[in-house]
C-alpha cells in the first residue's frame, strides 16, 4: 500500500473498532437509514433493482409493493458492513442465540466423504457472516472472492472474513488452489448468483430468464466428486438464521457438456428458491440478466 492508503486503512480500522462498541441494533438501524437514503439518491441502481424485481414479480405484485421491496434491498445491503462489526466479538456460544444454525448434519455427512466440500451460496442476507460461523463450528472455509478495487478496504474486509479462521482464494486463476484445498479435505465457498462473462459461463434459466452463470462449481464437482452443500444466512427479525441444505446429487449422463449445464441449472434453481423466500435480502442491484449470451 502507498502511504496515503496506509493512513486510510488505519483510519478505517479505528472507525470500525469504534462501531464495534455500539449495540448491534443501533448499527442495524443506522444501516437501514443509510440504505433508504441511497435508495432515494442512487437513481441508477434503484432503477436496476426495480426493473429486475418487475421482470420477476411484475405479474404477482403491484408497483408499490415492488418499490417497497426494492427499498428494503438497499436497507439490507447497507446493514451488511455495520453487521460485520459483530465478527470479532462473535463466539461459539452465540451460535444458537444471535445466530441459529440448522442442518449442520448435512455438512458433517459431506465432510465424512473425505473429498472436501463445495459450499454453494449466494448474495442473500448477510453472506459475509458465513465464514465466521463455519470457522467457529470448526469448519474453516477457503473462500473464492474477487479482491476489492480499493486496497485498504480489501485488506480490512479480508481480515474480517478470516478473523476466526479460513482463507481467501482470489477469483482469478483460482483453480489450482481450489483443487489443493479440496484434496486437503477443506470447505470451499462459492457464490453462484452473479453474471459470468466469457468462457466461464453457461446460460441457464434463472427466474424464467436466460442468465449467464459460472460453470466452475459444476466442473469442480464432476471432476473431484466433492459434495456440494448449499448454505445461506439470512436476517430473521432481530437475529440471524443460517442453514445447511442436503447435499446436491449431481446429474451424470456421461456427456460432460450437458452435465455441466444441467448441474449449473440445478444449483441455480436452489438459489432461486431461497431468493423467492427472501426477495428483500438478495442483490437485485446487480445486472444479473446483463445479456442473453455469455459475453463479457
């Protein structure tokens, strides 16, 4: 980092520690307030969110309801960085009170196969808390992430993501490290709900529309036979709920191209079912349906 970047980093770290002293309910309230403010002033992302929601729910919800959901989407996003102040204070005993964990036996069963585990998730609720929860449960994950453009913030966020254990795998040229992690029996976390351009993507159906989706998860699962376990963490009133779903049983026909597409579709439908249940907690501000093809 440059000298200025170091100063920004330490100022950000000090500010974060100050926020960590405040009650979580206050921080959530501030996050919701900032979210509502951004909803009013960020016309571009507001329009993207409303457009996406209308395409999906336009036949079953009126414009007022869709606008209200869109506002809550912004509230959800702005709460996330404030809620991340919880990570350094989080302890094993908090799992059951602050964060209720369900379906852990599905993850345990997958780990017993000794092939590593591919953790399927999405930008739902506060996904940034999942690595901390898994690490406290003694399942520290290796997370595939795209480094943030602003270096001081990237370092700060990376420290929080690995505070209780686990590691970061940069998204670009990640395959070798992912294969090594699986061979060591580790968990590898993959978010599969963003547009994937170029050769990395496969067109699958997402909410009735063609969406270019990263095919890496399906390729890895078919190649390594590592089990896929879906897991999500959402806001549930004043608390959180995280759950692990049953292992995804892959489609294997012997045709690699078709199997990759079919299993990418299968995983995408799992995400869709969660987003339908929690539409106000998903990343609708993202141009998920950027094109009908897998162009960059």
